[in-house]
């Protein structure tokens, strides 16, 4: 199955398709840490305010990885789509944490064109 044939949407249905089977809940997790060098660079960038590009790129990588893991889980269970995808982030390890967890959760389904 091609990657483009697998649909992922944040809404409860895929336009132009009908759900023929609900497979169930799937999720993908991606914990990320910056490392001491990245934290130092991020701290320097934060002094001037604005976007901290060092963190932005790591969060984007984690987002892609979490969604890919959810897709893999859904495919392994026989689905060809995920509906209702929700992304969440949390910091792990307390106030001094440099670990961010991104989670992609949705419902794996089988769809076909209407």
C-alpha cells in the first residue's frame, strides 16, 4: 500500500469515503530530548525573544515520527485510514525536564470510496 493511499484526518470522517469497519484506537509516541548543547543554544535564542528554531525542528521531527508510528500500528491491524487524529504534547520529568513527549492518537478504520 502506498503512503499516499493511507488517509489521516483530524475530523471523524474522510470526505468522499465511507467507513466500512472501525478497527480501534491507535497511537504513536515520540519522546524527544534536546541534549545539553541544544538546551544551551535554545537558552541563548530565548534571550532575544521570538521563535526558538532549535526546538521547532525537534518538535517537527517528533510530530512526523508520532504520526508515522500511529499509521504503522493502524496498517498492522488492517486499517487504511485514521480518523479523529489528535496531537498532544507533554513535558516529562518535572520542571527541569528537557524531554518532550508528542502523542498522535486516533481511530483506525477501513474506508472505501462512496
